[in-house]
C-alpha cells in the first residue's frame, strides 16, 4: 500500500466506526444489525476498490504516454 492511500483508508475506517455507532443506536436485534453492517462494509469496500482501480488505470495510462 502506498503512503498516498493511507489517509483514505484511515478515514474510511473512521466512517465505518461512525456508521456502526449510528446503527447500534437503533438497538436492532443481532440478525438485522449484522446484515446492515455487512452491507455497509460491502459499500465501503466497493468504493475503495473503484477508487483503487481508477488510480491504477491512471498510472498505467500515464506510463503509456
């Protein structure tokens, strides 16, 4: 992992903690809470992978020029 990605990873973890605490405040049962938590983790992982893919594509394109 490059140092340029360190800040986005740390802020994403912070956002996940914020979402988790908001979810816990609803006092749902364990089943719905785990399901919603996994959905949020999937959303953040998907966004992270898309951003990572664009960064790799940009570096590859600049190497071709």
